[in-house]
């Protein structure tokens, strides 16, 4: 395999990885701002396991959506 092509694949993977991670962080920030309470406070300080499960499910769904959109 050509070294030039390998660099292009590496660079495109890096760009799409940063794009996906940025969209992911932006989505979590928007979710935190749209809720009338602090998600972080509810999960960490109050120990709301149900909310943690829901947020985990949202994170998995966002990951699947962004992965499919980027590919």
C-alpha cells in the first residue's frame, strides 16, 4: 500500500473522529442546557441511577446516529 494513501486514510479518520466527538460533546451540552435541572448534579451528587441509565441510552443512540451519518 502506498504511504501517501495511508496518510490520507489516517488524516480522514482523524478529521471524522474529531467531528464526531465535537458533535457528541455539543449534543450533551445542549441536553444539559435544555433540561430544567443539572443532569451532572442529579447523577453525581444525588445518585439518580434512573437518569444515569437514560443519559447512557441517549449517549449510545447519539453515537450510533453520528457513526452512521459520518460513514
